[in-house]
């Protein structure tokens, strides 16, 4: 028998747990391959907006229940609502959520198992880091269904080379974890049974850093990517100078010389 609490969890498209400054957001639509329905995207956006303002959250992990990480948009929902206005807003909603991941002060880790396709692959590409189980597979298969993965391409093409991005987009097939690693879509491949432990260790390590430092660094990193080299260095020089004026930089350097653990103030 399913308990009332378990039943409540099954009815929620997104689950949240927190420990030691690490918040895990778990996609919870396993019966629909964790596809990004309107309801799931609304829930994700709300959590991310809350996390942005919470200085106690140091790192975010995005995970999923069931056998699949995320199969992309909910195609049934899209076919049941075929007018342009609904579909356009759906893609805009998803795009806003992906930009939010990019702009979030906290580093985000994708914990990937099973498959991550279309907007699910976009979700992986939009996270700062991605750790994948060895049996994970990735793809942008829209072309095989007559719907080119143009919005997933925005994130994927910013995470990997153009040639590899176009290979994924034009082939529409599933690529192995080894291929995704070679493309630069993921950081590390780990045995499936070790995925939880390795991601937890990574998240805790990042959470031990100054939240002020990581948030300033993440913001500058993504902003400079779209600049020419002179403007990028100008931005980075200003950010590093401002970072050096903060307590956490002075504290961290002093702690290094004094061979002690720094005491961060954070953001």
C-alpha cells in the first residue's frame, strides 16, 4: 500500500530536499519520462526564484526520479494545445527558466541518469556542471519528429562546439555518455551505483566555498563569454578588483597564510 505521504510526493511534479546548504530539486514525473510540462516548469521556476534570494543555499543539484532524467517537452500537452500563442508561451516559459539557471548566483549540478533529450538535454547544458551515470544517453531528436530542437540548440551550442552541436541536432540520435563527455556536454562519467555519492561530494565541496565569491565568479564567467577579448578582460579585471575588496577574499587569503579554515561571511 502507498502511504499518504508517498502519494502526496507522487502527485507533485517537483520535489525539494535540503542538507548542508545544498538544495536538490528532483523532477518527479516518471510516468511521463520527467517531461517538462507547464506545471513542472512553473514549479521549477518558483523554486529557482526562491533559491536566488536565499543566501543559505550554496549549491543546487537537479536530479530526477524513475529511469529517465528528462525526455524534453511534454509532447502530449503540445499536441493538445496547438494554437501558436500557447506553444510560443510554452517555449518562452522554458527559455526563461533556462536563463534563470544561467543567472542563478548558486552553482548548479545536473545529476543525469537514463536519457536526457531535447529540452532535457537543454537542461543539462544549462547547468554549470553535469555528472552522468555511465549508461546515460543524450540527444536532440526533434528533427526525427519534424520539430527541430531550436531552443535546446541555444544552450547546447553554448556548452559544446558548433560542429558537435550540429551533429546532435541534425542526426537526432542518442549519443552515449562517452560521446557527451568528448563533446564537452558533461564533466564526468561515473558508475551508476556511485552517482549519488559522487554528486553529493561535489556539491558539498562547492558549498564549502564563499557564496559571495562563487556568485561573483559565476556571473562574470557567463557575461564575459559573449564579449570580445578586450571587453572580457575589462569586465574580469573589475570583478576581481571588487572581489578583492570583500571580506571573504581578505579572509580567505589570510586563512591560507595562517594555515586555518576560513570563516566566510558569504553574499
